[in-house]
């Protein structure tokens, strides 16, 4: 359109009709005022089970947007004719969303008892980044939850794969050079929709919620109980006390953390009914005992009958107390879970 002016100044504003009221920014190109047809990029970021992933940063070159609670994002004013790379990233704790259930599912996959159903969960299971799934991945998840290691090394906390990517071999996606971004050369479309599937490293159970301390739950049919005998303990004395279990007979795995009485010095934790329970299955730090155990055998759980000993704890007292005051459950350190 050729617009000619007289000697006075005139303000011209361009307003789009859809959506009504959005201003259109003109650009000066070769001495001419031009209206550019800017592009909107939107989409959704989800887990493989369609759980939305909020607070994910989606980037299109220098333009960025965060996903909302429904996992949706919107990036406006992309310029046509420009080459764009659209990717997603997220800051998070390595331990967030991980539990002993992830270890159990990886074990079942390795033993071909129950294969992980999606390529995204298979990728999540490779926590050490060696492009295979092995017992080392299970051990590394255990060590991370117990606080022995701060991270998984070379694997990131999150990976995001374009949703429209089709794996050549969904049963072995680790062998593929799968994309982690969309490539948009010479952008032309007015509106584009780009969705991502997020992979939280180690979270094969897909129970990431975005909360560092999820609500108390048990994956067993009922909650299991830890119990101590009612016993008065003398000061400056060494004891080995049994911790009994109830409502938890056929044990496949468990994890929990206990806040220890500051007037005791914990020396050792044993599990006579669990022969492969070692010092690698628990950690002690700042009067918090973290413990995680899973049955490494292929033929199911071990039987610990009601009122049988689950753990033996050896400690020294500095003050007289009752055994019932030795510890309390600490869901903030590890979410209590029994399988």
C-alpha cells in the first residue's frame, strides 16, 4: 500500500483482528515500512504417560517461554524466513521422582519378566549413560537416593525429545541418535505446534510430580509397620535392638528414612532375614538413617512374617531413654515406600 503524507506528522498503528487487539510491529526494510507476518510457536511438554511438566523452559533461538501447570507454552513473534532450533530444558534435582520402584521395574526389564513399555522409559533407565541397561544403573539409583553420590555423572537430569519423532527400534532406542530439538529452516508457517516428551533420568515408573517430597504412600496392598519393643534403655550402654515388621510379609523392596534420637550413636544396621542386605543399603548423616533395599533375586520376595525381625540396629546411648523414642519416620528425607 502506498501511503503519502502532507507536512504534518501522523501516527499509524496496525492492530490484528485475530486475536483482537494484539499490536503488529512494523519494520523498516530498504527504506520502506513493512508489516511482518510474525509466527507463533506453541505446544505441550509431557511425560510418556501424558503427565504435564510445568516450569520447563522452551527456547526458539533467543526467544523463550515457560510451560504452565498444564505443560503448555507459547512463544510469539518469531520472524519468518529465519532458521530456528526449538528445544526444551528444565532445572531439577536428580533425586526428584526416584524411588525403589524404579529399581524394581529396571530389574524386571533386565530379567524380561516385565519389559519397560515405552522407548522413553528405556532411555530413562540408562542412568549412567553407557547406552545399555544393567545392574549398574540399579545400583546408581540406590546410591543416589541414599546420598552416596550427588548425581548420575554424564547423564542430564532431564532430556526432551520431539513428540513426533518415530523411533526406528522402540525396543532398543539407546542405539539411535534420537533428536533433542526441532529444526525449523526458513520458517514460513503462521502458527506451529511443537510438543515434547520429557524423560526424567531414572524415573521409569513415571511418577514424577514436581514435588521434592511427595505425599506419604505405600505400593503394598496395605501400609507396613515398623515396631520396637517397649524397653527402658540405660545411659552409656551398647544395645542391639530388633525392629519388627507387621503387615509386610512378602517383601520385594522398601525404602524409608528415620530421624534418630540425638542421644544415641548408631554403629551398624543389619537385616538377618535379608541375606544380601549390606552397608551399601543404608546411610547415616546428621542423625538421619536412610535405608533402601530390593530383592536382587529373580524369583520374588522374601518372607518376613508378622512380628519377625526386619532390621537389627546396634547403637550406644548417652542418656537413659525408652526404646520407643529411638526414632521417628522422616518422609522429607526419603518418601516411605514398601513393595
